[in-house]
C-alpha cells in the first residue's frame, strides 16, 4: 500500500476509453463467434443424421454372419434412394 492517503479524486471506476475502431473489432468478433456457433450446430446435426442413417445399413449387413451370402433384391434402386437421402442430409434439403 501507498503511504499517500486516498482521496475521492483517486477513485477508479474500472473502465477505459476505446476508439470506435476497437469497438467495431469486438462487435465483429462477437458476430463471427455467433456465426461459427450456428455453423457448428448445423454441422453437428448433419453428422448425427448421417450416423443415424448409416448405422441401420451396417447393422443389417452384420446380421447373420454365419451365412456366406446376402440376398438383396432391388439393390441398385435401394442404394440409389439411400444415396439421395445422404445427399439431402448433407445439403440440408
């Protein structure tokens, strides 16, 4: 502590002045953070939807491992529809 007694004129309110440019940088950073947070939420949601779409396929392929062959009628049409579904998830349609 200082030996000098404090007076009302020595009181510090705890703020500093900033220029308009400095203030704009903070606003821009907050806006960018909000945009990134939104993008992250969207990407996380898409990743979960892709996982949820793919896991039934993998589980069905793993079923009955003692059998040597998989019977899969209309495979091309079903895979084509599944590819469309994955595309829709990815593009957000």
